[in-house]
C-alpha cells in the first residue's frame, strides 16, 4: 500500500513540476511579445511568487478542513481558472467571434 501511494505521489509531483517548468520557461517570451519590459516581467514574477507563497498554505488549510472531496475542489479550481481565462481573453473590444476564429 505504501509503495502505491509513493508512486502516486511521485507521479503527482512530477506532473506539477513539469507543468510549472513549462510555464515558467515561456512566460518571459510571452510577456515580452505582449510589450512588457524585462524589469516589468521580473516584478510580475516576483509578485506572483510572493502571492503564491501566502495563498497556497491558506487554500491547503481550507481544503484539509473541508468535508468536500479533493476531486470536487480540483474541478471547482479548474472551472474558476477557465472562467478567468475566458473573461481575460474576451475583455478587449477587438474580441469578437469573427476575429477570434477567422
């Protein structure tokens, strides 16, 4: 039983860190293409890391004390991220179905 849990934990950790490294590797290029300077990107990444350092333990404590299953928390988090991404993607005046798909 312990070997199975260790393998699942290792798979979860490797998936998380693989995704994290993939995003971090390309965020600078992406933000440079959107007109940010290197200094702005550095400040943005530092603030994001500081916020994550504070927010992650709080969210983990809420999830641990909750009676909701972990899968439900993951689904709710995924929906929230998708909603924020969709709202951010369509916040500009040029966001129309014709310009997005054509």
